[in-house]
């Protein structure tokens, strides 16, 4: 199935529980906004584009469980703030809620919201495919591409942004190998990226985040390609570690690319205005049930970092490859 | 107790089992070379200076368990190769074995080896204190020092190299805070460095390795200070991730220091001649009992990397702060 979709019979949003991979492939369903917020905050569903679709389906849930427009609005406001950094969540919530407003009753609202949410999901796949086509032009036959976190099928509805580019390049006949950084502290690289690439039989090697400079120095990396949680006027907010890879790629003259749908763009804002989510110290103190640090240690755990455009060769969108964002803004 | 020492009554080498920290503080003892090799390979005892002392005590064990000089020699050869990258292991083994050769019987050999091993342990503490004095001159009151892996008391006999510098600076009245990178894949930073600093009430904040660039960009780091497994003619071999921090520190104009005893120096060799230990894929696929990657994923897991002198502001030794290794070699 898709990473996230609507279950018509159950009137529920269902998705692959990403906290259980790669050990277990399990579909989770939510019928209430509360459950969905919990799933979003615990990263059962994650990835900027997937969060947009989750937010939109969440609006549908609110229209089902609530009996007044006002009550729906309250739920929608909570949903929009479930996680602060990726702009897609608010984008999806707002699109579905604006559609829902055309309804008089909550039943009508639900109908409009669902149509819009499904539309967002379809668009996401189409957008991923477009990003794939534009991005695959940048990859050469034989390239080894280093990636961080998971900007793949599991972060979207189906194809992926960064990994979508790799999928398209391979579909177009290029041989591409991937180096996946494990992506501490939640290991989306080791848990999700390797899993979905192995499913597709795309060659992948897992390394720790701290090995990226070493593999680059050894000449083992041709390009770096990551996703984005939000593109702002000075650069890109993405999973913590992205900035480090960008600095290191730059020092080794390796091009650093970002693949992101326009729904992740917020180029009127500065990165200084965007809240960087700080997550629980437990993410560094425990891994699963395993204690790996003293319980009373002070921890700094931002989930995202900021990479300035100076370090980014280009941003790959569904409207083309953007090398100059100011110029691009003008064209939009 | 010390990190590693000789137990006279039991005729055994005993040490803090570093694989159990921070959950459990447990002393382990070895009476046979086989056990000690296993302890070294499984990192129950680790850290370049501590490995030197472990190797020397291992020679003592061989003199006890074996009945001929030839048999001792065979054990010693195995011990020397237990781990390839840190030069200290071979250094400690060779010093103790060369001392042992003065004995006629294995009982005499044991006596000479033990005296030499204890001498190496005493020297290690004295050397650490000297490194601390020289290095603390480089730290300013109020500095925040980022470190990687564990170059502390737990990596040595008692005081530490990189963390020894911080201890001495604090003993000399400077306020120093530490940022400890967790140091994947075996988390010596989160498990050991934070633990020993908390024991000494030295302020420490734990981050993932991938956050170092972000805290540097935010102006939160004044200096980077790490240990070394081997200093060669072009630079330093140290825990994987060191090179990445050095590149990133350089990009942010933050001085990058290495603290290492002369027993870690091998400046006649090139880094190209030194075997970089590659460890088991399981270190990235599992964390404790927790599976965090597909079982069949390809993994690249070098335990060390190489950082060229161009990125290193100075190497702190027991004979002074070395800014130009060629000049230093001349002085040696």
C-alpha cells in the first residue's frame, strides 16, 4: 500500500507505522485527531510531504468526529501545530480545511475535505515523479549518492523526493548506488532508507553520520542528495545533520542537492522565524529499551538544522531545478 | 580504582568493564591472554593509552600461564595484534616483553614484565598530568569545549588526555563546559565521556555527532579537543568522526586540538601504511538487543579516520604543545 491513505470502509486514515520498521511492517489506523496527533508526534507517520497528507486526512477525521464547524476548527488548529518545523503539515491542514469550509454541515465538510486530501495525495505522487524527472538529469550513470534521513517513499505518499530522484534515474537506465547515513538520533536512515531501497533492490551501504567526511575524502561520493522540511529565503531546514553533510561536501567539492516539492517552500520567511523542534533527551539517552547515557545528563536535541543556499548546488522541485532561489521566486 | 591495574593477590589484570557503563560499574579481571584479547576486541578495555597498559599487563599474564620463553613469545605476538590501529598496544606489549627478556625463567620474566607494566601505568598518569598542564594553557576561562569519543580517565589509567586537559584547566580555576558527541556506533561519548564528567561534576551536554556543525554555527563552541589513536607523519588517526569534526571546525574558524602522549606517536609512518580496523556490521544494525537496520544491509564500519595536520591547530603532548610536527620531530 501507499505510505498513507484513506480507508473508505473504516472511515480512517491508515499508514505504515514507521517506528516499527525495519523489524515489523505494520499498518496503523487512526479514527480520531488525537490519535493522529500522537502518531505524528511519535513519528509513526513522518516526512514533510507525508505530513501534509496526514494533516489533510486529519481534517477529514475532525469533520467526522465533531458535530459543529467550531469544534472542527478547534481540532484543526491543534492538528496544525502537532509539529512545528515542516511547513507541509500546515499546508495540508489548511488546504483541506479551506475546502471543508464549502460545506454547510460537517457531513458536507467531510466530503469536501476528503476530496481535497485525496487530491493532495495524488498531487504528491505526481509531484514526486516530476521531481524525479528533473533530478535524474543531475545524476550520472555510475554515481554514488550520499543521503541523510529518509526522503523516500516512506516520507511521501509513494515515490519519494530525494530517493524518488534516485528511483527515476535508475528507471531511466542509470546505475546508481546509495550511501545512507544512519541519521541519529532516530535512525531514519538505517531503519527506513535502507529498508525501502532494499525492497527496490537499489544498492545501498549504511554508514554512521560521522563517516560522511571520511567516505567523501576517500572519493567514494559523487553527489549528496537530501530532502527538506522547509525551504526558506536563505536556505533549507532539514533533519539534523544535513548542515554538517553540506559543510563537509563543500569542503570536498562534492555537489549538494536538495529535492523538495513547492509545498515545502516558505521563501517569504527567514529561518530565524521558524521554530526548530527540540525533542526529548530520551532520544539520546535510550535506544529502544537500551540505556546508552547517564539518566541525568544534559542533552541538546534539535530535530532540524539550517543549511544556507551558499552550500547548496541546486534545489530540485516539480517545476525544475532551481539554482538561484531569488530568480526562482520571481518566476513563481 | 584506576581504569586498569594489576591485582597482586589474584595475579590478574583488572579493569573497569567499559561496555557496561553507564548502566553498571563493574570490575572485570583477566588471568589469561585469551581473556584479555577478548576484552580488548570487545572494547571492555579501550582507549589508546589504556591499551598500552593492558598490553603490558598481558605480557605479565603470558609469563604466568606459559612455561617457556617461546610460548610467552607466541602469546605476546597474538596480544600485540589484538587491535591494529592504536600504536600504544604494540608499544606497551613491546616495552613489557623487552623487559621480560632480562629474565631467565618465566618467573623472572614475569617479575621484569610486571615492574615495566606498572612503570608504564605510572608514567601514563604522569604524562597525562603533563599534557593537562600544557593543554590547559590553551583553554580560556568560560570556554565551551567540544569533544568526541572518550579520551578521558577511562581511556587511560587515571587522568585522561583530552579530558585530562579539561580537568587540569578546571583544577587551575578555569570554568570549562564540555559538549560531548555521542560517538557512533559504540557511543563512547554518551556512555563514557558524559559518565566520567558527571562523576567529576564537570558540566557536560550530550549531542549527536551530526549536531557538531550546528552548535559550531550557533557560536556555542570555543574549541574542539580530542585524543588520538596514532599520530603519523601527515596527521592523526582517531575515532571515526574526528575528521568530520575537524573539517567542520575549520569551516567555522574554531581551533581543533589533539591531546596525545608521545607513546601514540608513530611519525615515521604514513597514515596510508596504518591498518584502519573495520568492525562488525552488527554495530550499526543493532544497538544492544535493539535491531535498528535491516539484517541484510551492506555496512561500512571503519573504527577510525585520518585527520591531516592542516586541520589541526596543535597537538598537546607531555613535552609541550606541538604546532609544527616536522619541527617537533627534529627536537625529539
